[in-house]
C-alpha cells in the first residue's frame, strides 16, 4: 500500500521545518467550514505553547492571501481521518483535497473527486474507506 500525498501548493517540507521548527507534512484537506479551500497541514513536534502554537498548523492561500491556522490534537483528531480510495490493482491510496480536486491512481483505474464531502469513482477498482493521515492507515468501509 502506498499513500499518495497531495501538496497542491507545492510547499517544500524541508523549508517548512526550517521556518516553523520541527514539523512533518500531514496532508492537504479542507476544514468543514469551506470545502474548496485546501489547507496543507503539518504536525508540530515541539509546539511553543508560550507563543500559542498548536499541535498542528496549516498553510493555504485564500485567493491571493497566504494564511496560517493552528489546531490542537483534540479538535483535530477526527478531521485528519478523511475519505480515500484504495485501488485494488495498484494498491495506491488516493484522496481528493478540495471540491474540484480530481485525482487518479497511477494505474488510472480509480479516481476520487469532490474533496472530503462526496466522492465518485470509476472502473470499480477502488475501495472506499477512511485514511488516517497521522497514523498513515487505511481502513475500507
Ligand atoms: Zn490503480
């Protein structure tokens, strides 16, 4: 199984670690309040609580304005488990990051679209399930 990561803003994860301190790329998805505003999330391994830093931070661009948001584990735990599809042919796990984000697996027989909300798929080769971005696990429905 290979999880295909979405990085629509093409952020350089090493540069992020230099800028924001020890962190790891988590994935890219929308908050429920806006299903067409992808946010690229990172796990902050040593958040500076004295500065109000959270366990996770997300970066995005709203029209032309870059923004950063933070979330603590408790409020984020369920959000980082997102719908995904595992292709039964190439074993790739793919997910859609926002409403108009269509993604194909590398063999082309499965696709996802529609962000976190509604998925469609073709070819009958994809198994729908839940992807836990933190634990990197996929569980079919
Ligand atoms: Zn495939």
